[in-house]
């Protein structure tokens, strides 16, 4: 992954993960798998786990420990009301930015 992609992802990964949690509960490794299925193949598991800690601390998700067939219980994350508000703000911001960037791209051609 190029440096530019890495820098852009830093600012958007939280919103991407919140979007993945819309309508579904998921645990850390599952979220990493979902990201990879969406084409974010180079995101390290450690990056995802650090982000999950942050969104939990910010109160954007509810966390439930569920038994695992392999090893200790898993922390399962569910988007809560505050997380839905944050995600809505992310989409509004994304729409604004992507619209302006697309206009700039068109003007440059």
C-alpha cells in the first residue's frame, strides 16, 4: 500500500469500520476479514484492534464478550446510537469532501 493510501486511510478507517458494523455484530478478526473482502488487504490486524479500542473508549459501540470455540471469549462489537450518529456525520463529511475533490479533478482535466 502506498504512503498516500495509508495516510488517507488513517482519516477514514474509523468511518469504514463503523459502516461495516451497521446492522451486524462482529469481533476483531471478523472485522479485519470484512475489510480485506472490501479490498483493504494491507490493513494490519493490530491497526484494527487499536481502532476498536478507540471506538469503544469513545462510546460508539457496545461490547459483549461471547464464548469462543478456540481460546478466550471474543469481544463482539455492535454499533450503538452514538456510533450511528458518528457514522452519519462521517457520511455527510465524506459526501462533502468527495464532491469537492471530484469537482477539482474535473477542473484539472
